[in-house]
C-alpha cells in the first residue's frame, strides 16, 4: 500500500531486484510534453555502476522502454509506464542464505511483515535496484520543471570522512561527470576513489552524503501543516534504500547557532526579495521562499560486505555465521547522486502542479 508518492504527479513504483523488470507508472503527467525513450535513457545511464568507484559487478543494460502514455513523441495524458528489464541475474547465493537475515538489510523485518512470502532474492523490493524506476520518473519531472525555469542538481559532498570543498552550481554542473564519484571538487574526488578502493580490498564498505540543490524555485510551494515541502522531500529521500538522514539548509548545525546567526536577513537584489544567507535551505514554514532549496542526504555504508558476520538462522533460532555473496557496491553514494536528484525533481514537480504552475496540457 506504500508504493505511490505524490498528489497530482503520482509516481507508482513496481518490480523486484531479481524479477522480470523494474518499472514505474506516472499518473497525472500532463499531455503534450515532448518525450522519447532517449530522454529517459540519458538519466538512467547516470546510475550505472563504475568499477573504479567500487561499483557492483552486476551489469545491466537498463534499456528503457516506454510502454504506454506516448503517441507520436508526445505524452497523451494517460498513465505513463516505463520499464527496464532485469537480465544479469544470479539468485543462487540468495537461495543458500534465505533463512539467514543479512545484518544491515531489511531481510528479517520483511520476513516478519510478509510472513516469509517476500521476494528475498537480491533484497527484492528493498534493493537499490528499484531506484532505476525513481530515476525514470525523475527524468520526466525534470523536463516538466525545466519548462518553468527550475533546475535540480545533485553531487557527492562526502564519502567516509572525506569532505568536498563548497562549489557553485555552475561548478557542480560542469564537473561532477568528470569523475566516477560524482564530486565537483576534483582533488577531493581522487581521495574518495582511493578510499573506496582501500575499503573494498578489506571486504568492507563506506557511506557518505549527497547534496541536492534546486535553483530558481518560485516562492509559495508547499501545503502546511502536514504536506510541507521539506516534509514531502524528506519522505521521498527516505524511500531511497540506505538513506539514514536528511537535513535542509544549515540542518543540524542550526542547533548550535544563535538566532542572530541562523536568521536569514531579507534584502533586495535586482529588484527581487532574497535573503542574505540561506540557512533555511530555501524553505520557511514548509513553503519555498524563492531561495535555492538545499538538502543533504546521508547514506549508510552498503550492508552487503564480504566479511563474515554473525546472524540468526530463522529456522531454529540459533546463532550462526554468514558470508554475504553476490555482487555489491563498496560505496553506493556515487550511484545515488542521480537518484537523489530525481526524487527532489519528482516532489517539486508535484508541488508545482498543485500550485498550477504546470498545466494539464503543455502548449
């Protein structure tokens, strides 16, 4: 019952890691949007693993197919359904450990919730593989946002304890695809790559932080008190597997600031009301205030590691050991960059439609 997000731009995710396909249905996508499979493919390709950044050995082509909602290169207003096939599948390692919940994974919780009927292969619905659908939906959302002048970008700002220097939106756009960790700071990117390789060789994994920025978002988006803009953004970010923390603007640093430091003073710039600082992260009272929306999303280390770990055999409730086999990312952060970007775009698109900034027919 929890596979759909959005009120007007409704995104429904389906598929499992080792099932026939991963897909998404968009209901409420406006008619008249020029859209091709290549438009979607361009974004989906960004989440493909890179072995130089600790990427998984699983090699999926992820060829996008649009199977409904398009006619003559334009959206029709009907539900838009898109899929990528699962082809490079090896389920045998998961058959061997079906009743041995992997530490850090959702195996045990899912086993209890679904009475053991859940698809355990590769994590099933709880696999990062499902994010391919998120990116497909985000590609459509980004194109709709572009039509009203809004741009969303994301980049890696931290892996392990290695932090990137602050970069401008232009630097982020220009530089993140020049290295496999998607970091706009080239010198820091080299350190991140070396750290991932070091940890991978030890059979362990790393986490990190992805920052997302939405530029030129109009003021007034958000529906307090329960459908606040940052509330829905946080919900979308937490739907990404491995996310354990979300903050906006100054975030947790605000707890150690004085009011005189944290308050964003209003000024005018080129005849427009802006703030001198952006500690609020572009959102005040749950509503966009016209400043760039900034969010940071923290990812835990990939739980699948090759080191032996302790667990419980669910068949007899005895303690035992498990060695997680299969193909896994030593650090999921670089591949999460386009996913975070997509989720921010999806939510902003939904709120822009609620504010009638995006119409039901694109003219």
